[in-house]
C-alpha cells in the first residue's frame, strides 16, 4: 500500500474513532490514577503542606512548559509530513531535535530554580517555607521534558496509544506505588517530591525503550538531517502559546497564595485537578487525527479535513458533556475524598466546570490552528485569555476567594474559545461550533434537570457520602448513555 493510500485510509471516521476510544480509555485511566495520587498526597500532607506542594509542582510545570519550547506541536507539525513523504533523514533529525533542546533547557531550569528557590518562595509565591519543595521538584524537570517528547514522538507516527503508556500511565502508576510505600513507612513529607522524581525517571526509561523500538520498525536508520532553524522557528511561538495557557492556570493559584494563603491555594489546586480529565477527552480524539491535519491542510484536501475534524469534535463534545454532568452532581463528595476541608471548594468547582466544558466542546479548534501553521492567532487568543484571567482575579479574589478565581478562569476560557472559533472560521474556512455540540449540551442539561431534584427528593444528593455518590452517578450515567444513544450527535458532514 502506498503512503498516499495509507493516509487516505487513515482519514476514515472509523479509524479515527477506534484510535480515539483506545486513547481515551487509557487517558481516563491515567486521570483516575492522577487523582488517586492527589488524594494520597493531600491526606498524607494535610491542607497547609499540600498548598506548598501545589506551589512547587506549579513552578516545575511552568519550567517544563518553557523547556519544551513548543516542540510538542512543532514535532507534530513536521514529523507526520516527513514520515508520509518517506523523508527518513529529516524524520530522524526531527525526532532528535525534539528530544535534545527540551532536555538541555530542562537542565538549565533545574539549575535556576534550585539556586533561586529561597527568593522565588519569598518574593513570588509569598510562602518562604515552600523553598525545600521548590528545590526537590526542580530536579525531575529534564525527565518530565523527555517523557513528554518521547510520548509526542509516538503520536507523530500515528501511535497515540503509546503516548498514553509513556505519559499518562507509567508516571502515575509508578508514583502511586512509591507514595503507598512512603505512607506505609510514615516517611518525611519532603519524600513526596523524591517519589515524584523517581516516577519520572521510570517513565523516561520506559519511553526510551518504546521509541527506540518504534523507530526501528517505522524507519530505516540513516544519517539525520537536522533542520533546527525550521523546527525551532516554528515551535517558538507555540511555546509562547503554551506558556500563556500555563500562566492562565498558574495565576489563580499564585494570586490565591499571596492574597489568601497556602491553604486556599491547596484547595483550589484540588478543584482544578479535574481539568486533565476534560483535556484528555480533547487530546484523545485529536491525537487520533492530529497527524492527519497538517497533511490534509498542506495538500488542500479540505473535504477530508472537514470530515476528520467533524468526527473529532462530535466525540469530544459528547465525552466532555458527560464528564461535566458526573462531576457537577458530585462536587462535594469528590472533593471530600481529599479531606474534610476540601469541599469548601465546591462553589469554585462549579464555575471551573463550566469553563472546562467550553474547552472540551470548542478547544479542538486551538489544536487545529497550531498544527496547520496558524499558531500566531492561537497565541493572540491565549494572550487575551490570560489578561482577562489576571484582571478578574485581581478584582474577584479579595472579595470572593477561591470562588472568585473560578469565575475568572471560566470567563477567560469563554473569551479564549470564542476567539478560536472566529480564527478557525476566517483562516481555515472551517465551522467549529457545530450542531452536535448543542445537541450534546441539551442532553446533558436534561440529565442534570432530571437527576438533581430526584436526588434531593430521595436523599442521595451531593454531600451524603460515597454510597449516595455511587447511586447518583449510576443513574446519571444510565440516562446519559440512553440520551446519547437515542438523541446523540450525528455527523454534520
């Protein structure tokens, strides 16, 4: 089968859906493991120390974002094209270029944070006692970068399920095992950071083994052709995009820490732990098609691009709406798993869930803009979103605390995604707000309207413990499945 025939076959809806569901299953499992780790850490550390943990982890994630240099999307833009056109030397060079710079920048980030930790803790975070956590969480930054880029490499070859193994499953499984040993031995709270670093090392080793085997299968080794300037020039604006996304998430916690204290920041971090579930729903189905987008756009196959994108957005909106309903109906009970202080964030989570739902239904447009070469418009949209978020946080946090931060994030995500719709329509001639999005929203709203008063009437409403949560979730899941089976979204193309 020729490369063009293979690419044409991959554009089929069934192929995208199969890869998407496999990836989603693994990603959801990863999200459950990650939240399980948050429960273990929060209960082991308690709210005040968990707040310091949250600030240190946030700092490490920001450094990781900068160190990756936008090469997640940059590699996804070039590698599928090089591979499909059998440009083996360019493909090998792209992979090596994608691994080298993030690792070196990660090492530099580790050195900077390690030495500047006391100043960062005192002047930026407003929590001097977070300094030891900052130093320890700085150590695995190069490994975090390597794990991510190794996973992205597999996606560039159309093997999104391998990304799930490398990035979504291996780190949290390893981390959970180490946390359980730490808790059983009643270890030092700072050992949580060492456990996290060890989990990243294990994931890096697994990722290297998988990528080496994959490249041996997909490519005949040849002397690499390094196109550093081309790849890095494309990736730098994307790094700015990703940094802006991270700033949008980070500004809430940083400002809460300075204005309200570490405990408020810790509770808010617990609330935003549900965002990865929505992001994974988007990424799972986009990962199944993301290697096709640059090829279809490059070859001006607009109809196939429409079909592929339609399949993706149809599924991401349905899954995101289902997640929204299940978490919305059990906010207090879910937060209570982390400890008795955490349900105080239930109101903030309500607003956050609205923002995450918008991201799930529309956020794929941002991915499409980036991988098809319109990343500067995504950068502008992200910048506006950050400014809206910071401005509203300054106004709302002093009076409303974590609930105000939740409103700020929801508003910023609304603005960001409205701009994405506009840019995708203008520059890709692609309708991103499709009828099946509204159908999914309507089904989800109907389920909430039915389940919420019934739970109140029969005494299994939110806040009544795990048994009530299980009954409520089972009822909502049944109604959601029936609703999507009978009235679910159909293809617009």
